[in-house]
């Protein structure tokens, strides 16, 4: 684990009821990396740093391989349009 502790996090709360491909953002952690980058509730995350996100579980797996402080490109769908947003990976303490 990187010095200073904390695991990589983007600060999104997934919509666990969403059954389609990708990760539907239900809510954001205030002050989190996703909020800072301009990701909004209702956005559908399709890729993290070029890795396909197929589900909440897939998102968690990709996230584990990221490094806090690393800048990645997030591909998401908002109002039917695909958008790419640069996000600096944050951390979450413990757990």
C-alpha cells in the first residue's frame, strides 16, 4: 500500500439497482475526486483509464489497480452523449 495510507477512490456512490453495462453514479462523496473533476449523479461510467467498466464489481477491480494521485481518463455517458473527463485518483481511509 502507498505510504500515507488510504486506498484509491474516486468518491462515487454506485446505483446498485442499475442493471445495464457500466456504473451508474447515484451520488458523490463531497470533496471527492469525482466531484472535483465534474462527474455528476446520473453519469454512466463506461471506462476508467482505458479499462472497460462492466458493472459495480468491475469498477471495484479496476479501481484497485489505480494509484492515488494518478490522473486517469474516465469515459462516461451523460444525457446520451459519451464524454471523457480527466480525474485525479483520490484516496479513502481504511477499509
